[in-house]
């Protein structure tokens, strides 16, 4: 009767980023995608995304994909591994 207490896991089939998308800083799995003023995209792992997120506006970066909500559903959430 207590099995329904956990919230449902996010539907990972809706993800835009895959395990093949890697952080441009450290090559870990990417969970964020930004575009700069020139339209070039950058991929960020959860660690580097979290560290650099406050500076994105000053750097002219706009977050267009943020899939960190799926981290808890990932089979091996090693997002802080550098
Ligand atoms: Zn990274």
C-alpha cells in the first residue's frame, strides 16, 4: 500500500540529449545545452552546468535544454565525476 509514495520517474523517452552528448569541458555525459549569440551550442555536464550557470547570461549563453531532472532516473548518476 506504500508503493505509490514515490513520484513517477520522468519519461526519459522525451530526452533530447543522449549518452552520446558529452560535456565540452570534461567529456562527461551532458545534461544542459546552451547557445551563444552566434548560435553555436555548448554541452554541459551537471557539474559544469551547475558551476557555470550563474555566469551564462554575462557570457551571452542561453540554456535551451536542461535535462538535469532526469539525473535521478539515470542508471549511473555520476554527474559530479570530473
Ligand atoms: Zn563537465
